[in-house]
């Protein structure tokens, strides 16, 4: 039985879901085929992704494919209670309440897994972590699943190396449709949308420090530059640092950048990116934001211990006043700012990412007899199919290689 905050919120959630469905044509095309072919007939799918309207649409598409869908969130601050209520009202088992503590969050994940899923859609590795441990009793029917974050895929590879991956998993984050499109353009726009909406402050004229220059960091830095910010990039990879330099960004360690930044955005997938020694030298009233999956990139716990007063400043902004009078501002408790303090990626972006999820789940079902408990890449034909469908939906056309050109590229004779 669904666990949501307030079923009376369902009409608002339905409105949000219908809005995004109108702007997700790739997923709509897949839904039409799924409705006819029922690739998931008789199967149960557990989905743990940010519980908002675009995710709800994915859940509905999978249900049209014949699946029994159980839906939950992957971050307590990104769950939208009206969307959760709408999904429960539409007959999808939904377990999501905004703002629960970490124990409450885990309890909702466990409730979701009690369905004993055949397939999972994971975001950050929370479902696979439970299925490989505390909830192993619910893993007996597992065929496989998908993971859509850099952080989650790192954990999957670690589990595979240690021989404790409970099922085959698709590395959706590594698909071209995901990292070229979602991570760069989705994260770039949605991060700044959330920061600007939450703070009501300018970006132009400020110094922005971006920690991490992977696909997400590239998008964040690009959009900050476009809005008139002076951008500093902090990296641990020499070639990514060189790339940032060629894009005319300043590059330096966080120990140096901490003194200059007005807005800090982390996007590394690692922990302890901004810590006590950085807080000690920062300007008064800096903004501290995280666009990585987990809330460990900015050491908020240490900042809290350093401060003499902690107080709310605006919705989703908490101020930490230090003994010398400076105040450092943390957005969304250091959680994923674009979802915890915003609406996440635009619908057109998630149209492609969730299309990868849907088609990857279908691939897992069709190849289940051959699968081992390993991390599998998304097949090129899935990526290419989504790219062509998206181009057509946007009214675009591109060149096509001739057979002679294909032969030239594939051979050595020329």
C-alpha cells in the first residue's frame, strides 16, 4: 500500500505530470510501442529516482509496458508530495514523503523492495546496496537493473570487483544520451535555475568556483560563464584541468579558490571537497551549493560545529555565523541543489535519459539468460535510436554516411 503525505494533493501532482508528458516525445513514442508489445508483462519493477513529475512519467510508461511498478524517491528533499499523491491515486504503488530523516528515507526504500522486484531503476546505488545486504531476502527474482549516476556506477564497479554485485546492472550514466545531454546541459541549467530561484541574487559579476570538471561540472561552468560570472575550476585530473584552462576558466586548488569565490558549486561525486580549512578563509555571505549526488561534498557537519549560530535565511538556505562574524550560506542542506531546491532537469532533457532507462530495462529482459552479475554498458543501438528519435522530434535532420564512406572508415586499404 502506498505511503504518501496527503492524497488531497493529487490534483496538483496530476497537473505537473501532464505538463511534462507534453514535452517528452521520445518517451511518448516508447510508451506507444510498450502499450502494444507489453515487454514487461508479469514483471515487477522498483524505481528509486527523484520523485517528481518526470520520474512519474517514466513510471507510467513502464506500467503501460505491462509492469507492476513500485515507485520511491532517492533523496528526501527532492520528493514532491503532490506528485507522489498523484501516482498513488493513479494506481502506482508509491512510497515517498518530502523531508523525512535518513531512517525514514531508508524505511521507504525497504517498503519499495518488499515487492521482490524483477528489475530496478536506481539512482545513487541505494536499492542495490539494500538488495546486496539488509534486503537480500527480496532479491530472489532479480533479473537486473539500471543506474543513472556517476556516484552509483562507481559503487557498482566496486561491488563487481569485490564479487558482491547481486545482479546485472546497466551503466545508464555512461550512455551518450545521458552524459552528453543530461549531465552537461541538464545539470548546467537546472543547477543555476535552483540557485537563482532560491537566492534571488545575481550571477553576473560574481566569482563562481566549480569543483569538478566532468560532464556536470562542464555544464555548470559553461552556464555560469554565459551569465557573466568569473569562473574558477578546481580539479584532480590534469587533463580535465587543462581542458578547463583552454575554455578560458581559471584553474587552481580549492585551498586557493576558497578565498576568491562568491558562489561554490561542487560536482565531483567525492567527499570532503569543501572542508574546515576552506570555511576558515571564505568571504562573508558566500553561497555553498552541491550538485553531486550525496550530501558529503560540502562538510556541513563541521561547518555547523565551527559556527556560533545557525539560522534559516530563506527557504532552502541555512546561515552559519562563525566566531569572527562571517556568515556562510548553505543551500538545500548540502544536498543535490537542482532537485532539493529546484525542479531538476528540464523535461526535454529527462525525455532522453528516461528513454535510455526504459529501453535498457527491455534489453535486460530480452537478454536475461546470458547475463552475469556484472556492470554492462548501454548498447550503442539504444543510444543511436534515442538520438535519431530526438532529432526527429525536434524537426532536425543530419547527413547519413554512404556505403562507400562506411567502407572507407571501417577499412585500412585507403
